[in-house]
């Protein structure tokens, strides 16, 4: 019983200490109420990660487009193939038939 009483007195003294109270209030403020609290930091980290993934994706896409552009400007046969496939261009005496698979029509 004596041990419990001294322990309770120590806890009460700890909570009545002005430095402990100040530090506790400051810590609670920084963790929960500040503009840069824990939840905000977590949200910022997840947004940063998402933006990094988007940056990597667009960097790869840009490199692919540059490579395709380089191939199209140097090789006439690839340019003709690209124009026929993407823009359905044709020569004067040709007919072009576009075949669309049924799976794409259903979508």
C-alpha cells in the first residue's frame, strides 16, 4: 500500500511539473493541431510518391515519343506505315478497309 501511495505522489508531481506540462502541451500541439501535423505529413508523403510515379511514367513516355519521332523522321517506310495505321492515309489508287474486332465494338 505504501508503494502505491508513493508511486501516485510521483505521478502527481510529474504532472504538476511546469516543464513536463509545457513539453506535453507543445508535443500535443505539434502532433495534432499544427499546420504540419502527422496526418498532413502522411498526406504529403503519399502525394509525393504518387507524383514521383507520374513523373517517371511521363519521362518514359517522352523518351518513347522522341524515339518514335526520330525513327519517323529518318526512315520513309516507317513514316508511311505510321501514316497508314494511325491516320488511315492511302495512295490515290488504293482502297482502305478498317477491320475492327468484335471485342472492341462491345466496349
